[in-house]
């Protein structure tokens, strides 16, 4: 369930654009007005606002937001206003061009492949090819070392059937195949990756249930028992994103705010990308795991307009 809250009566795109334009004029930017408009519009509405703004003022809304806002608030608003497939494509490209190519950087690609719909993955791949003049698969091959390269290419290349059809016999058989591969600790085995990248989410969940029932441990536990390297960690992310994405994203938020300092990029990414999908489930998982509310955690680690914007997406700031 989404946490994004829309007004009972949504103003017209023209009215929204006029309010944004007014917010940009004068001696200072009216950040509260920006949050009031953009923090309470869905993806379709935001896209129309951007198109209308261009028509009315012959200016790109993103350019004006870049000029008027600053810091983590600006990053969050710009990420939010992008069309979701384009946003995911940009996040993937940023990860592939980062200096480090570890799990923290590359897990965004797993999230795109495993924690969103097959239709969204196709749209992301199309957007990526337009934005980057190369395919997502090509850039993974060019920038990511083996064996992570093999895993990521496998995950982003397949179209997964998304109907709620489950074959228990196949699930039982493939649970055995996965278990045998895990015993050999060859986690980039073709059979292992083929099952993960071609079966539907519903079929894979059934397979994971059979694995737990037949062998005692959850499949992610057995994977982590193979070692503590990047391969084991990225496959754990894939399993969680397939089986219970709210678990992955709740853990990612926790990791972004514990200790000294805040990982604002990760915190922003999770809230922006999940606010229209399953952030209510993420909130529930966060509370069950940490015995405190996600809202309180975000308030405790952020401030100012950045905090207000995130809280709007979390459905708290209305």
C-alpha cells in the first residue's frame, strides 16, 4: 500500500504550475508551496504538471527546481518528479558509474529487477537505452566484475511472468535444485540464476517455502552460510526483494540512519521509489523489527525542508 496522500480536490495542472511559478519568484523560494504541490501528486499528475509548466513558461520545471532548491531537499524533489522508469534508469546508471561496485551501490539494480513489476523493468530498460545510448545489460558487462556481472545481467534480462499461477510440484523440484547448488557454494551456477530470473514472484515464493520446509533454513540463510562476500550479499538482496521487499527496504532505511551521520541518498531513494508502491508495508516491517516507527526514525535523523518533504511522501505531513 502506498503512503502518498492526494488532496480531496486536486487543483488543475495549470493551477499547480501557477503556484510553483509563484513559489520561485520574489526574494526567496517558498519551499513549503513546492512541498504542498509536488509532495501530494502521483506520477501521472507530476508528469502532466511538468508538461504544462513547459507549455506555460517555456521552461523546464526540473531546471527551475535545480536553480531554486538546494541540498538533499533538491535531490529528493528532482528524483521524485522524474517519471518512474526514467528515475530508475538514472539510478541504475549512477550506480554503474560509481567508483565502487559493491553491494551498496549495485543493489539498486536488483531492486529494479526484483522488487518492481516486469512491465516496469521493461520500461526502465527502454528509458535506459534512450538516456544512456547503450543498453542496461551492456553497461553492466562493461562496469561490473564477475560474478556479480553474471547475476545482474541475468536478473535484468528476463521477462518474468506475473500471473498468480503456482505449480507446487515444480516449486518442490526447483527448491531441491537450489539447495544442491547452495551446497556446492557455486552461487552463480546457471541453474540457480535461471530459476531466480525466469520464474514469477508467486512461483518463487512457493519454491522458497518448499526450501524452508524441506531443508530447515530459509534460502537466504543458507546463501549467507556460504560466505560473506559480495555475491552472497547481492543474492540475499535479490531473495528479499522477491520474497518480501518490505523487509529489504525497512532494513535499508535502518542502515541509512544508524550510527554517526545519515546516508541521505539511500534514505531518499527508498522513500521516493516506494511511496507509491508499498511504503505502508515498509512502515509495518520497520516497526515490527525495530520497535519504533519509521516516521519517528526519519524525523530524528533529518531536518528542515528535506524532512518535511520526506514526511509528506510518508503520508504524515498534510
